[in-house]
C-alpha cells in the first residue's frame, strides 16, 4: 500500500442525455361540459324597479305649472271675495250664505289635498315595505324583517279580511326564527290571502274590456273605455293590498306599472300566445273585431299582473306567480274548465 497522497483534481462530468419530447399533433376534444347546480344556491327575490332619480336642476316645466296654479288660486280667491262682497251689498243673508258656501268649498278642497297626500304616502310606504321584505329574504336581515312585520300590522289593522293573518303573526311574534322564515310566514298567512281576490279583479276587468271593446263602434271610445277600466283595476288592486290610492296616487301607480312593464318587457305579447287564444278560439273565428277585443283583454290582464307585483307588500317568488298564459286561457275559455297553471309557461 503506497503512502503517496494524490493531489486534489477537478473533474467535469458531462450531463446525461435527455430524451426528446415528441410533440402531439393538434386534435379536437369532443364531449359536452356539464355544470352542476349549486345545491345551496337560491334565486334572489326581485322587487319592482324604482323610478330613476330625477335631476336636481331647475325644472322649467314644474316652475311653469306651479306659477299657473298660483295664479289660478289667486284668481279664484279674488273672484270669491268679490262675489261675497256683492252678495253682502244686496242682502246680509245672501252674503252670509255665500260666505258659508265658500267656507264649505275651502274645507272640501283642504280635505281633498290631505287625502291626496295621504294616498301618496301610503303608496310610498308600500314601496319601502317591498324593499325591506326583499332585503330580509335575500340577506336574512332581522331588522328588515321586523320593520316589515310592524308595517304590515299598521297597514292591515282594522280590516276584517286580515284579522286571522294578524292573529297568526301575533302568536308567532316571540318565536325564534330566521328573517326569511318570518317573512314567508307573513306572506303565507296574511298577504297570500289577497291573491285570489286580485285574480278575480283582473279576470273581471279583462273580460269586461274584451266584450265591450268588441261591441264598441268607434275606436276613440275603445281607448277611453280601456283606460278607465285599467285605472279602476289599478285602484282596486292597490286598495286590496293596503295602498288606498287617491287620484294623484293612482296616476303615480299607473306610471310605476308602465315602468315595470317597460323593464320586464311585459307589453310584448308572443305570437304563439295570440295565435292560441285568438286564432284557435271561438273569438278569433267570429270576426277580427272580437280578436281585437281579446288582445285588449290580454293586455289588461298583463297590466293587472304588473300592478299586483307593484302593489304587493311582500315580493312574490317566481315559481308562485301566476303566468299570463294561464290567465289568458282562463279569460277566453267562457265557462270551460280553466287550464292547469303548472303546465303554463311564463310570458313576460
């Protein structure tokens, strides 16, 4: 064995050869992609869209109307004052009679103004209740649910048709439950009881429009009659759900319904629906005039369904809403068996 020690030396090791990758030719992938639904997902409850906020700038149209109204009030007051003075010059009794009638007229005008303001406030309150109910259902907000229950008690207090529902709400007031369950309980036991009467109101007005439009000789009378029937229907539906609209509130409600129809596209009737209820039915076989009446009746029914969505304090879930197709078939059935609502497809 040698005692000589070798000096350190450096060695370079060549890298090992790597196998070359074989590139694959492009190819198409066949098959369908399947998306699994989220079992915990839930559709959000949608409230009727609120009107867009108006600009805060100076509105010349509103200023003109206000100025003209002020001039009219001044003219009416001055005319009444001159009339009363002339009556006093003729006779004291006539003067006091004129003053008394003027006082009664002023009191009636004041009562009308208060009623209009009260109707607008009631309609605005229904809007706030809808927003709180949607917030409670979508986000499980307890505070919003409590506000909804308190508002429903205030709106329906003193009504005989809501006494049982209010009693049920009072019995479950101290129960521990989620906000969604509390709102659904109020919807099931209180608000849903008015849906059947709403259906009867819409059906009655739609049939009346259908029949009387068909026999009206002039088109101008058709427009006036349909407008009057629709306004009455809006007022009845709003009163049923607690709105109690006055004249101005009814006009505002009509504006809200038109906005709701514009957003949802509810005025566009499908060709299949018109062909089914007009072309294949007895009405379409009689004359074109009866067909026009049927279309007007269907449009009235669509407006009624939109008014129900706007006036209902608790927004209705999509699967529970009555569809236009099922309602139109029932309207034009004339005593036959109504169609099954479950087989009807929604029509926007």
